[in-house]
């Protein structure tokens, strides 16, 4: 994303405008950062420090006091939660990529009867918000005996992701069909073409889907909360939610838990910024 | 994959051969090909036309089998069941369920305590309006050349990526009595201690504020992308004509991002009706902050009123479909087709 060309910005406009623009940006940045920074500060304080008061903005006595993190990690069962989340991420992302690209390939490259119907089915499904059907979806999942199993969220994440189909469809249209034909002439069958030609060319789209899907799955609360109530199946969202009970008003532990959950997102964001912006823009508009 | 290989297999390829079996196809190869290579040529024609035809018809369905199975199992079967449950008194567990006609729907619209949750949506609707305006302002500002442009972009977008439960806790702490918000306000000589989540009005306003904090970044990135897809020459031309910033926004940016703007509005409206995470995590729906989805989830999974909960869900679904339909009518130029 490059900046738009600006013709003699400084000379034409009065200085006051520029100052106000920067002022608004700084205020917005503070509004975003202050709640997070306060939680970070709290996570480094001892319970004694918190009990003494001293206000939300007081600095911790020991900047390297990580004992709250140890408590949150151990008593909050965060290690298992990260493990469960990683397991769900691995399968649901792989599934989403394969299913999304196969669907897009079939819809874009073949002419068949009922094609219009199939497209209408996928299209209409985008209009049905997932949260509204959960009461009935629950019964379906339950009837498969998948309730309280890690496969329930995996299947739900794979099955309801229409956004990734859109992203793949946009991308597959840009791959010339002459490539398919050349491969077919060489004797490749449809599956070989999909696997050896289309899928490798879809790499940028796959990266987008992996990032978008990964972040939304990592952060999802609703589905693991409804479908995996037992404690040992907690994902990072539900494990963190359980902090409400045992840690009660121990804000230093709760804060440490929250920071533990936010940290991986921050790292991913810092390393993959550009792809993340593009991915969310593509995912929401197409 | 040499060109020679391509050529020879081209003449043997199913597409060029499928309709020409029999002696007509055999005669040329007898002239210029050795007999050893001709054997596949002779064998194929006998069964090719039919088998290929079937294969060609089946292939797309092989790719669509799993996706369609998942789509139907986890979207269409639930929607169908949900409509059916909404006419029953099922509790979600016992094998027996009785058809009760529209009883659930009459309950929903006549019992004020069930209907009241709809009004909570207005807080979030107002919040969405604020959110879109803020996002539009910062997207416009940051699409021009500014110092620390990428830093501000990152800071504004980041909240959208944060885990909802973590956000819930961050703001529970933020709104505490004598907590962060009270401290900040006291710097400006305002307030003092205030139980922000104590009464319905201030609790809902606070929660709606959290939703602005969380979702402005998404709108911002969508608008930014749309603004940057407007060709730069348009601005240059406008500036040569002496157009002010506001005129540029009014006549170039606003029309240029209309489709994304309308998409944001529809997402905002349906999102406001379907709020769940933040109020559930922060207040569990207490002190009048229960939303439509929280109520539905509680009815279904705590009070075992699956029938009534399904009726709620059907009503919510219908409202969202209606809004989407109206939006498609109003902004017909938006491309929503799959092909």
C-alpha cells in the first residue's frame, strides 16, 4: 500500500490543520494503548502492591516480576490450552484450505448441471449468521457424538467457512485455463491438475486464508465454549474465561493470563502486518 | 514434458478422440506409427465415449462432495431443524416433543421480558455509527502521506486481532471502581469513582464503547483498502482544479468507497443484533446488558427451552435476512455473485 500523491500539502493548508490531524491520531493511539498498557503493568505487580492501591498507572516495583505469569500458566492450565488450540488450528486450517480450494476449483473450472444451485447454496449460507443457528447445530453435533470433543469445533470451522471459498475463487479466476489444458494434454487427470498445478499456484491465496482463518480460530470463544465444556479441552479463550472463577479478584493473575493470550497475536501481527491487512480486506469484501 | 511428447499425446488425448472411435481413427496410425505403440489406441475406443462421459459428469461432484456435505450438515440441516423446533415445546433432551404451533412466537412477542433484549441492540447500533465515522475519518487521514503512518495504522487495527476474552478482562479492569477510566477522568477534574457497570444505562454504554474499541480497526482497514484502490490521478486532477480536502473527500473518496461503506453498514446492523461475546464475558448479561443471543443461549442451554430458543433464533435470522435484502435493493451495484 503506497501513499497517495500529495501536492504541496504543507504550503496549501494552514499549519493548524496538520497539528489537529496529528493530535487526533495521538489521542486515538492512546485510547487503544492505555487499557492494554495498564493491564501489562498490573500483570507485573505483586498482589501486595495491588492491595496497597497506588492507582492503575503506578509502575511495578520489580519490572521482572514474572510470578503472576507462572501462576497463570500453571494454575490456569494455559499450556494444555495452547496445545488444544494448536491441535484445532492445525486441522481446521488444513481442512479449510483443501475444502475451500477444491470448491473453488470445481465451481470455476467445470460446467455441470446444478452448478447454479450449488453456487446459490453457498451464497445463501453467507447470509445465515452462525450464531443464530447454534441451537440447532448443537443437536446435529450432539447426534454425531462429537459433543465435548475437539473434532466438533474442527468440523464447524471447516464447514462454515465461506469466506475462504470466496478468496480462492477470486484467485483461481486469475490462473489461465491454458495451464490446465497443457497439463491435460500431457496426460494429467483432473486431480493431478488440482494437486500439482492449481494448488501450488494458489500459494498467495493460501497464505491469506491461513492467516485470516488462523487469527479468527485462535480468538474464537463461542464455539469452544458451547461444544467443549470439560476443563481439559479448554482452548486459550475458554481457559482464560475460567480465570473468572478461581482467580476472582486477583487482577494480577488475570492480567498475566490476558497478556499471555495477546502476546502470540502481537508477534504474528508484527511479522506479517502487510498480509494481515490485505487478508482481512480481501476476506470481508469478496 | 517436451513439445514432442505434448504433440503425440495430444492426438491420443481423450478430448480429441472421444467421438471418433473405430477404423477411422485407426487408419492414420497404421501409416506412420509402429505397431507396438498402437495397442492403447485400439483398446480405448471400445469403452471410451461412455466412460469419459460419466467421468466428466462425476468429476466436479467428487471435488464438491466434502464441501457440500459439510455445508448441508452444518448450515442447512440446522436451519431446517431450527424452524421445526420453533414450533415445538422441546426441551432439547427428552425424546418427546409436542407441536405447539405458533405458541413460541406469541410468547416471544407478548412477554415483555423476552422482547426487551432487542432494545439493548440500539446501544450497539449507535456504537456502530460512531465506529464507522471514526474509521472513515482515520482511513481518509492516513491515506495521505503522514509521518509514522504505518505505526498509527498498526495501532488502530491491532485491537481487532485481540482475543475477545482478553479484551473482556482488559475492560473489566478498565471500568473498575477507581480503575483506569476513573483515574484518567480525575486528571481532567471530572468524575471520581463511578460504578461503570453498575446500572443498565452506563453498563450498556460502556460495553458498546468496548465494541467501538474492538471493531473500529476492521472498518478502518476496509476503508483504507478501498480508498487506496482509487486511482491517484483523480486527486492530482482535483488538486489542480483547486479542490479542498473536504471537496476531495466528498466527490472522490466517498463515491469511490460506496460499496465497502454499504457492506460495513450491513455488517454493523446484523452485528448489533447478534452481539454475544463482550457482554457475556464481562457481565454475563447481568444488569440489563443481556442481548438477544445471550438470551437465546441461556434459554437453550440453561433453561432447556430449545423450542422457545429456536423461535428466537428464527426471528433473529429473519430480521438479518430482511436487512440484507433491503441493503441489496438499495445498493444494487455491489457485486455479490459468485461468478
